[in-house]
């Protein structure tokens, strides 16, 4: 097993920091920190160092989180189906 796969053979990428997530999503680092504080974005809490919280993000989880928030007009909208 290499660092790119887990024990079940699934592909894994290294954890990413706030700067990477902000660039990936096209928002500021402050926005990412705010989303973390409000519980809007999935993250991993690695503990604290010098009074600061160390957080990282799994890129696969961030992509799934983003996909779950994708809206396509006319698909899945109960109002469009008359329900």
C-alpha cells in the first residue's frame, strides 16, 4: 500500500490546507475559516499548536461536498415536478 491508497485500495491524496481550499473554491482564506467555524465545510481537526487549531481538508471529501451542492435547474427541484 502506498500513500495514494488506503487499506481498501481506494485512492487517497495528501491532505490540503486552508490556502489550497480557498484557491480551489475561488474564495478567500477568511471565508474558508468562517465556513469551518459555522460548520458549513467538512474538515479534519488535527489538534492545536501554539494555541492555533490545525485543520486540514481531504480533497476527495471537498469534491464530494461541492458536488452535493451543485444545482442544475429543472433537475431534482420539487417545484418543477409539481410536488
